[in-house]
C-alpha cells in the first residue's frame, strides 16, 4: 500500500478553493493511499480516516461523519453522522482485537516488548477482510446517522433513510431504511430506471442541464437525450486531484537567504 502524507497546515481553505474543493474538517497532517482522488467541485466535511483510500466525485455534499476506504460517485448527498468504512474484525480467531493483524497498532508492541518489535511485526497474521472497500454510486442520498458496513455497494440513485444500518448491497434507485436496512420501494418505475441507468446523466455538469424540467423526470430525460444527440453538451471531465497533487500544493516554500 503506497501512502502519501499531506501537511495541510492550519488553514488550507484558500488553496483548496483553487481546485474547487472544500474540506472544512481537514487541517494538519493527513496520510492517504496514493490511489485516492477528489473531483472538483465537491465538499467533504467528514472526518477522513488516515492511511485509507478516499475517492470522491464532483458535485458531492458530504456534511459530516467518518469516511475511510470508500469510493463515492458524483452528485451524492451525505448527511451528518454517517459512518462509512469502519474496520472489520475477525470473529473466528482467538481474539477479535486488531492487534493480531494491524502492524504497530497504537505502538503497543514497542511499549510492552521494545526488543521484539521487528520479530512481532513479522509474526502478524494477514486479515484480508479488515479494510474492505465500500462503493457508493452516483446521485445517492444518505440520511443522518446511517451506518454502512465496510465492503457494501450502494447502487446509483439509491436513498438510505436516516439512522439505518446497511449490511448488504443496495439496488440502484431503491429507497431503503431500517435495522437492518431493507428495500421499501423504488424511486421510479422500472422503465424510467432503465433509462437512467443507460443515460448516466451524472457524466455531465448539472449547470449544462439547467432549464430542463427536473421535476418531471421523463421530460428531463428526453431533454438530456436531445442535448447529447445534438452535441449541445459534453461530458464534464475535470482533473482528479490526487494525494500527490495535494502534497505538492501544500509543500512548504523555502525562504530565500538574505
């Protein structure tokens, strides 16, 4: 796993704004997996777990909670207190504690057996289910206080009711709620969902679609199809901001000697 360390400093707001990014909770040092990226414009107000994968598409509004080892599409709306990507633990081992498979957990080995640190590191057992990647599609709305089990896939257009506990995959354009979350209904009739899945409208900037009747779904889809067919709109393809980009952006500037 290749990790990049970024020192955002005490107030990174202005520099991040040049990339279309708002990360109100992100200050100081953060380490991310090198394959992470953010697409602007997007807003992530959640706590970002260090040394994890974070991929967030454009036009997302993430209002709080905790994120780690997650891939999020475009146009997602995530309310406060949502938990995504919590570590899994082995339940059929001698202990469910992460100390058996997480290298240097909290520096406990160094405290208890400082002369055996290297030996103990080699003896750690791999646990492949520890950090499963959670996938959230495009145009997903997640209500306040939702818990999503690591490794779950949330389909495009899905809605998750507040305080739900999601332990299995959620179908596209379904509305789920409860503990555990179950499908309550679909957002649209099957034929509309088929059109949405085929069209993948989130490839485009929403501002190129303004003027269409968003509140009348079939007419809106007709309008998008016409714009695509006529060449009136092109796919929105901003540069993805990677951890390496962020590390360079916030690299300390050496002061010239007088």
